[in-house]
């Protein structure tokens, strides 16, 4: 038998498969979670990456470890500074949803923590319909729906920069895809 690692980024468990030696996931739940993640990344790329000066990075894959409150971070391509945090919601969450207040408070709390430590001022939530909601610590915006992402010049640069080694890893991963 061959020992495999579950392809789901949130799992990464080791497993063996007696029937299929080419198995990529240790369970159907991991397979479904991986598909949901892939769909959200596709939506995020379409909605957020219209600006060539920004890079969207999956924090779990890169393994920075400092920003574990959010799913991804938005990076200024020119100076490798983090400009915003991104949270994905696999539901149709919006201001009318029952979960909205909980999600709004969670993002506000985590963003305030990152603002105090690294001066990260912005966060965005993207739901499965592609709606974008904005958080801004300085302007005291907590979950306002916006049509498109602000320009890079309108986003506050944090004092957290991504190491050049990590940036090279990201570029290598993009070339492989």
C-alpha cells in the first residue's frame, strides 16, 4: 500500500487506501471541502484580482502562521506589504442572515487584533454569490456591502511584509498551475 496525504488544505492527514492507490482524499467530506474551497478561490480571483497590483494568497498554503484568523491575505505586489485580509463564506451570508451579527463581530475582533499588532486596516468577506463586504478600522466600517474592491492606493499599507522567500514560493506555485 502507498501512504498518501489528504489533498484538503484544512486536513493534511496521512492515509492509506487499499482499493485505490491514487486516492487524493481520506474521506468524502474532505473531497467536498476541497471542492468548496476551490470554488471560493475561483470566485475570489474573479472578484478581487482585476487589479494587477495585488496578489491574493492562501495563508494556510504558504504557512506564514501569523494571520490564522482569516482565509487569505491581499498583498501589494510592488512592496510585498499586506493591505487586507480576506474571509470566505460558503453560504449566502449578508446583512439579513441569522449568522451575520456573529460573523461581523468575529471579523471586527480579529481585524482589530491585527490592526493593533501589524496595522492591517482592511478586511473583506466574500460570500458564495460573490458579494463583497468591507471592514475598515480607521473609518469604522463594519460589514458594508461594496460592488468592487477599492484601488490599491486607497488601501492602507500595513507594516507586515511578506518575506522574499515566501513570495518566490508563491510565484513557483503559480507557474506550476
